[in-house]
């Protein structure tokens, strides 16, 4: 059943007529006040939702405190993006309830989900059923998730996984190059996935400039996740440029 956050995201797509931006705040990358200021700034730029999490986040208490304070500080939905069960905390609006489909460890495909499901229910989080696909290798997501990375030039493999996700009832697909990736997911792969997947398509990792962002949106992405870029000096100016660039690509 579609919840309020999922409905909101699709209404934002319809309203903006362009792709959405999801800034990713890592609870371990900066202190509480800096994270709150960043969230306020990206909201002003036009972020439709704010993701909190990361593949290596382990401090559950610290993350819960961050989410609680972010919820008080911004109007945009706070969506958890957990790398493990420790990333499931209260006070958020929703969670990317993800299965890392191309992991070689069944823990990340279904066991972690079974362990975290009771808390998702207990905390009243809206679960967004997501197929999480890691593209390439050498990143934290690849290492921690024991991933058999999909090669950047193998678009048909990513499309096949995404179609399988759709048949399994997942309404979101997240193509992830990984935090700090040297390269972003290629537009050709996004286009191949978009051709078969009818749900909400998220792309993240290695998106650092307006042209890359624009090309990925042209290929069919519904939302871009910007994470590592936000940790660098001048990132807000660059994010503003990316936001303006993707607004020119009408859906």
C-alpha cells in the first residue's frame, strides 16, 4: 500500500516536472549542528527529501539524535538510508527498505531486513520497498555489502535485476556507484533500466557536476542522491548548479 511519503515523492515529480534531489547526510561525517545547518541549506536549494544513513554508519544513538533534530529543523521528509540494522532509528518519516540484490551474502538480501522489520513497524516508519544495486567495485557499499558489482558497461544486467525487482513488487530501484565513487552510473545504464522498470528510479554516487546530473536525468532518473559532494568546500554552490541544470530536463 502506498504511504504518504511515497505519494509525496510522486506528487513532487509531477509538480516540478523534473527529477528530484535527495541530499545524503552521513551521521558520522560531521557534527550535529553542522548537519542541521546543511539540511536547512539544501532544503532552501530545493531538496525534496533528505536521506540519513550510509553504508558504514554504526552509532545508532548518534544517528537517532541526528534524525530527531533534523525532524524539528526542516519540513522535507527525512528518509533513512541504512547500511545495516543499526541504521533503523525512530523519528524519521520513512525508510528505504532495501534489499541489496547483487550481494553475495544472503544477510544483505533478506536477513538484515527480517531483523530490522520489527523496529520499522515499532518506530512507525513508512517502508519504501527498494531494490538496491551496487554498480562497480571498490567503494564502502561494495565492500561492506559483499557485493558482486555490476560492471559499469553491463546495462542489460542492471536492467534484468531491476525487472526482477519489479516482478517481486519493489516500487523503487536505487542504482548506486557508491560513496566517493570515481565514476557515476552511466546514462546508458539508467536508460536501459528506465526502459523496463516502471517505478521510482534513484541514482547516486559520483555525481559531482551539472552535466553528469543532467545526462543521468535525461536518461530517466527520477531522483539523484548527492552525498560526498556535500562534505566539500563550495558544495552548496555546486549543488545549486546541479539543481538548476536538472530543472531544465522536463519529464
